[in-house]
C-alpha cells in the first residue's frame, strides 16, 4: 500500500498548494491513501467542516490534528462526526476521535495521533503509556492485527529527541511514526532497527516567504520588540507542498516535496 502523508496544511496558501499538487500526485505516484495534518488548516488555527471538505474534494482521505485542532468553535461541536483523529493522550473527557480504522483497497489502516509533552503541554497524559494501551487493548478490539494491518502514528511534538525516543519505543509494533508540529521538514526518513518507518518532521504545506506560515515582518517584530504580536497568515506568493510517501509493501519512506 502506498500512503501519502501531507505535512501541516497552513491557511489559504497551504490549501491552494494541496489543490494544485495532490490530484496529479495521486495519479502519477499511484497513491492508495492520503492522510494530512489539519491542525492549522482554517485561517492558520484549527479546522472547520468547510476546509476539511475542501481538502477531501481533491483527494485527502483522513486527517490528524495537534495542539491547535480545537481552536475553531465549530470543530468542537462536530468533532465526533469529522474525519479527523485528535491527540489520543488528551485527558478525559475526550473530545473527538482518538483513533480511526480506515479501509482502502482491501487493506485496513489504523490511524493514531499523539502529542509530545516536552516544551509543549505537560498536563496531557504520557504518549508512551497511552500508545501502549492503544496498541495492546484498543486496536485489537477493533480487529487490527499488526503487521497484517498497518498502523500509522502522527506524533505531534516539539523536541526531536522526544520524537526519536517515541519512535524507537514503538519500533516493530507500528508501520510508521511521522513527526509533525515544527513546520520544518527534516531530511531523516529512515527504517528503524525493528522495521518501523520514521521521519522527525514532515514539515509544513504553506507559504514559502513566511515564518512558519505567518507574515515574516510580524514574527521579526515580535523578536525585536519582545512584545507579542497578532498573527496574520501569509496569503501571497509561492507555497511548499511537503509530504512523505510510505510504501508498506517495500517498507520504505521517502520525501515528496513540491514548490508551487
């Protein structure tokens, strides 16, 4: 199975890049399943039903989230009905879906989303303990049997060290661990010793001439004045389409990036 994971789609320019690149990529690279991180999809913060539908119309099958996924009020109201997996280690009462089982072309893929705690939110549950529960108890109850079935994890974290530690912790128990959150693509796609595919960060699908999607002058002013600024997302100019291709049959992971 050939699974494309699209890095965090940021605001209008990010959605534009997906619409320009994804349909042709699905055809040219024989993509079976498309997953995308949607935590910055709508106006740079969170996701809405409308922006999710916009991305599904050009080929995205399912979405993952992160610390910003609940930013939009409408998302909270519809979370249980949307094609989005939210970080499973948020504390109870849980909002949204902690996992999804996707059936495509005769194969089953379990999709998980967990968040790191280092430099982020120490109030969330341990992703290490939570993933043990999901892999040992929850997914088998849903009929997921690894390695016959694939298990993909979007690990949304700040620290590369935590991402590497987590990936090695689940090595041999899941198909792939794909890092998100920093918006900066890393050049380290690899196969871990026990066979799990890993990349530290897929990167951002969004504005080239920006600081993580935000207008450059705003972030520069924030650093030079030491005063917080209201973010305004860059909507002009070129955009990066950042993604990784997971080939489960060949057990390979590779970057697929485009500039539009």
